[in-house]
C-alpha cells in the first residue's frame, strides 16, 4: 500500500502544512474568543460601569 506521506512531496511540504494548520486554528480560536468576550460583555453589562448621560430637566414656567 503506497501512502502519499512517504513521497518527496510530503517531505518537502509537511512543515508548510503544519504552519498553515497552526495559522488557521489560531484565527479560529481568536474569532471564538472574541465572540465569547462579546457575549460575556452583553450578558453581564452593568449600568453603573457605563458613563452616565447628562439629562437636562427643564421646569415649566
């Protein structure tokens, strides 16, 4: 049984394939982490941590 990873193409390019997998999973993990951070911030948003809005109340004359 002949396997592709015994050939010269695999020997020449296996390091590049590993780098591509590492880069891909790094991007996926960053995207998932950003999504969870956003979900966490939305779910646990505390009104007292936000800057207060200035509201003008006018008295009627």
